């Protein structure tokens, strides 16, 4: 529904024109990636607080989802950059570089996780790493507001009412809700699969 | 189709393709889990049907 509205209902933006429609998929996906990393950090904090190891799998699954949405953010942002700036990537834009740093940081999470033997030590190390990563999110989010040579568009500022028409805001909210719902359902499916895998391994060990 | 339209469509198609690829990978994982559950169920059935080993005789009885 969000995609249909983005293509057929919302008007062309005054400066960006038709290409502004990438905004309805790119921004919700980026916000969903941030939400996944926040969720991973929250579960990591609960693991460190309660020592309950079930939070380890939940934090790991949230990072997994965040990285998938992070890849999509980079790809859709790159396509927008190509059509708007004429280049696929530019190192002079802090927002892009900081998001790439955030993405690489969480990609390294898997290397850390799979280089340590499974157990409480690995769970604690992964949790501390996921908590450190969440510090980068506000920096990445605020980068476009702090940057001086600004070329990345800022839509959600104090003049959001002037930047977005009612139809654009409604379409954006629908796309955001849809992307969050997609991420939530993928997270639950992935978590169920990982739990089932772990329990099958226990069962195999008990039967052999 | 203009250049902007092509790029916007490509962005949406990329997202769709990644979600579809994820679902295909997940379907393969589910079929693997189903196969493993079947193997474990078979193993459990064989263990249940196998004759139980004879209990070892009491040491006192052997000595007496």
C-alpha cells in the first residue's frame, strides 16, 4: 500500500522531482536498521543485568536484522545519490561515512561472535559489543544536522510541516509502519528458527 | 521511462529482491530443520524399540 501511494498518490517534490520517491523506502529502512540496533542493545543490557542467556540469542538476531536493513539502506541511498548527485558514493558526506562505519561495526560483531566458543563468555562479550555500537547511532543520526558542507537532504527538522505535504507525511508514516512490521515479523521468524536449531542440537546430544 | 524513474524503480526492486532472497534462504533453513526433526524422531523410535540391556547381577549374590 505504501509503495502504491508513493508511486501514484504523492506529488513530485519541488526540487527533487520524481526521484524523491526513494525517500519513502530509504528513510524507513534506515530508521528500521537503527531500531534493530537499539533493540539489540536493549537485549544486551538485559543479558548483562540478569545473566539470562536467552537474551543473547535475541540480541544476536536483532543485530542480524539490523545488518540486513543496513545493507538495504546503503544500496537504496547509493541509488538515490547516483540519480541526485551523479555519483554512487562520496566520502565527503559525513552522514554516509558514519552510517558505513556503523554498518561495518555491526558486521564485525559476527566475526567476534564466531571467533569465541559458545557459552556465557561469548554471550557477555557480544552483549558489550552490541552496547558499544548503539553509541554510534545518535552520532550517525545527528551527523546531517552537524555537517557543514551539507548536501544530504534534511526532511525532519523544525519546518517539517513546510517540507512535507500531508499526503507525503501520511505515505511516509505508512511506509515506516510497514517496514517496522516487516522487520518485526522477520525478527520473530529468525529467532524461532535459531531457538529451534539450538534445541535440536541439545536433543541430538541427548539422544546420541 | 526517464532516468529518475528507472533509478527509483530499481531501488524498490532491490528491496523486494533482498526480502525475497531472505525468504528463500529461510525456506531452505526450515526444510533442513524439518529433516533434522525427522532424523531425531527416527533415532528416538529406534532407541525405544531396542531391547533393554540385562541388569548386572548383584555383587553379594555372586559372592554368596
